[in-house]
C-alpha cells in the first residue's frame, strides 16, 4: 500500500470537473472472469492471462508497471492456487452489496480532508504482490489518480481452501476488508492533496525524506482516518496491539529513526525476534500515535488537518514523544 511515485508529477487532473461521485469499477474483474472461462474451455492459463492483460484497464496497466506484474506472473499464481483464483470474480457481487457503505464512508472522509477529492477505484486480479495502491493512469481528460485494488491479496473467506496456502496467509487479508482498503487508499490520495499535490510531493519512503516513524504515521494516520470515516479496521491486529502496547512502543521507539522499511516486521516481512506479531503491526503503531494526537488535542479540527498534512520526520517526532509520554504517565 505504497504511495505514488514522484515520477508521476506532470499533467495531473485534480478538480471538481475530474470526478463526480465516488466510482467503483469492475471491468478488470469481468475480464478476468472471461479468462477463467477460456481456461475452462481448454485454453492455457498463460494464453488466457495474456488476453486478460491485453484487455485490462489503464489502471491495471499502471499497477502492473509499478509491481512488474505480467500475464506470466498471473498465470503462475493461478496455477499454484487455481481454486482461490476461480473464486475471485465472485467478489464483484459482494462489493456491490457494500457499495452504499463504501460511498458513504468516502463522503465522510472527503468532508474531513482540508483539500482534494476521493477518486475512482478499480478492482482487479494480479499476482499476489500487492493489494491496494493509488496509481496515475491515462484518462479522458489526461492523467488521473485512481485506486487499484488487487483482490487476490484481499479475498480470504471461511470457504477458502487453505491447502493452497501451506505456508499460511502471508499477509493476505479477508474479503470483508475490501471496503476498508478502498477508504485507506483514498486517505492517502487526500493526504497527497493536503500536502500540495503531486507537483509538491515529498516521498517519506526513501532514506532522504523519511524514516520508520514517518512511514508509521503516514500509514497509521490513513488507518485512523479510515476508522473515523467508517468505523472499519483492517483485520484484528489492533487486538494484539492493545494487549501489548507498552512493549510494542518500547520496540518501536528504538527503531523509529532508522531508514524506512529497514527493520522487518513492522511494515513487511517478519521480525526475527517476534514471530507472533501480526502482519504490518507498524500500521497499528502509527494508528495509536495519530489517535492520541487527535484525541488529546485542544483543537480537534486542527489535529485532523495534521493527520492529512504532516510528513516531515522532525514534525512527527513531537507526536510520537507525546504518545510515549502518555504511556509512561499511566
């Protein structure tokens, strides 16, 4: 769930005329379903996925470029877990049932933001490398930001054949988390708008612009803003976090100035000493820092603006220190 790369800095369409109401698009899911039908009719997975990729939306193409996703990589993922992949087109019906909730939450999120608008979301199938992310894709009025959601990373259900996942879920989320992902990724788009848009974008995902704390707050604030707008959380990592808050803060305080993503276990991978940590527990750590800043602020509206606008490590340290001090005081 990484932010947009700085290479996408020209020709952005951003204004009232760019988008109307929040839009959910299923064209890529439908094209993938056609590829499955072709496989059932005897076509090879590679050939079917080549057709799928060729017919896919510009948003899929932008996602595929970002994550080096190809027809071959999708065919390989399908061949490894065919039952799982055959279930993915069914998610369109589930998402459509929840569309009113999603649209309402997006409207509340947009109302909280000091600048910007929510953007269209495209649901697609990829190769289990990434879930949701904003991308810049070609549009009728020029390049536009959209949300790409690869449902293959967010599709586990009680009916999922876990024999196709002998190594565990590997950070994959439940299908019921799809609405939360849509709001979370739009929170990133609105953070970008509040910070001046693509032309003024400063990456906090590189050592030059950020650190572990900056990543935690960027992602954690998006999680918290999503929660304020919808009441939704991703999975149940907050249960572990709340039960182990002091220990987690002690661990994170020791590494928060380290380069982004330099310590495993917080945002990706597994910590060598903490196999029990839920995936991406650093998102929850950032959530708590942002939550404390908002709930303890004398000016609640100003604190919400901070959740969208703050990004510099030097500006974020006081938030983290205040949160840490609150734990010491209790």
